[in-house]
């Protein structure tokens, strides 16, 4: 059995058995909640801190709900209201909050590597979970995307998955690639404008395809990504109408994919820029299932790092 995780900062190099254990546990928790057990008491008396230095709606709410459903107490700490906006150093913030006797810190930060920095400096016994750092990793999103695909298509060895859009700035794309590669997906294709693609040597095993019609041909799942304008210089901003006509997912393009292709998006979606409204709301859309799975995946991760 792969060892229990104390922290979750990235999916890169996690053993397949660990990823599968987390997905299985998320399914088991989903079943437990579906059978009326809306609140479990595995984390009663434990305290979880949501430490968000970047705005978030769904991820923060999802972690909060996950922690509460396991019986933990939750503190929310937002940069907008915190002393870091008065110049306090990250590690001073950490130590101040730790003095309140935390068990886990869920952190989101615009700088890649902040979760590891907290792991390094956190008091022993405090677990760190990455809720998104820079463009580097968003491990719970990678897990919930893998879970959503697995619920429909457990035959990963037969699957072609397309990830399309602003991949260069996307921590979701990176965590998806790590999860899906480890789980044995047959083919991963990346598609987007050259200026928004990762360096070719970052993921040498995945295909880079510039033409979206070609990339989506025969695909079993397509993960659409938002243009992350907040991580771009204003000179890099593409024209939105031209972008949609080349890289937007509409019904015509979806018809080029395999029958029943899963349409996914981590949110927030920008209708008419990377995805047409009727596709986002259409019969093949799994976007709201992803949101629902997010809570169970985060329960599974909290349970993994905190259960005694
Ligand atoms: N919500 C995801 C993230 O935090 C995707 C996005 O913002 O576009 O990375």
C-alpha cells in the first residue's frame, strides 16, 4: 500500500495507487452522503484554515463544505481583510495563525511553490493542501477531473483527452496532465494558440495540436480552459471574437469528437469566449458534475491528511 499523505501540494510523481485510493475514497464518501449521512464526525475537534491570497469562489466554498461535512471547524482567512495587505510577511502570517492551533492549512497563492514553502516552515503536525499555486498545480482539481472522467469512462487505456485553451497559465492543465498520465490515459492532446502553450519539453509525452478541429477529432473528453488574463501581460491578450472562432467549443466542433464526448471546464466559464452557452449547458456537459465531485474529492483529501 502506498504511504498515507501528510500534505498534498502536487499530483506530480504521486503513485497511481495513491491517486486511485483518493478517488475510491471520494466515491465512498459520495455514497455515504447519498445515503443520508450528510455529516460525518471523522474530523471532529480538528481545525482547518482556508488561507486564500487569490480570489476564489468555488474552490474555497468546496473546501469549506468538505471540512464541515467531516466535522472539522473552519476558519477563512482572505487577503483582502488580512494584514498581508499591510505588508506582513507570509511566514509571519503563518506563525500567527498556527498559534491558534491549526491542523491543516489550505492555501491558494499567485506564486508557484508557496505550498511547499509552507510545508517547509509549518509546525510539525500541520498539514498543507494546495488549492492552486500560480500556474503550477491545482491537485484537487486534477483529482476531481479524473474522478468525473472515471465515472463515465473507467477505461482510461482507451481514452483520448483534449485540453484546450490557455494552457501556459493553467495550473489545472498541469494537474490534469499529471493525474491522467499516471492513471494511464492513452492519449492527451493540448490545443491552443502558440503563445498560450507550454514549452514543448515540459510535457514531451503529450501531443501539441494547433488546429482545434483536428485536436478534438475522435476525442472522448475535452477540458476547456479560461483565458487567464490576470496572468498575462496586456500585450498578450488575444482578441476574444477571433479566439472563439479558432479555439471556442461550439456544437459544430463538438460533433467532430467521439459520440458522447465529455465536456468539462474547471470554471469560471466565459461563455462565448472559450465555450458556447449551448455547449456549456448541453447534454454532454459535465461541468456541474465536476463541481459536485469537488466536494467529495476534498473530503477524501482532508480525510487522508488528517485522519488519525
Ligand atoms: N478555477 C481554476 C483555477 O483556480 C481555473 C481558472 O481560474 O480558470 O485555476
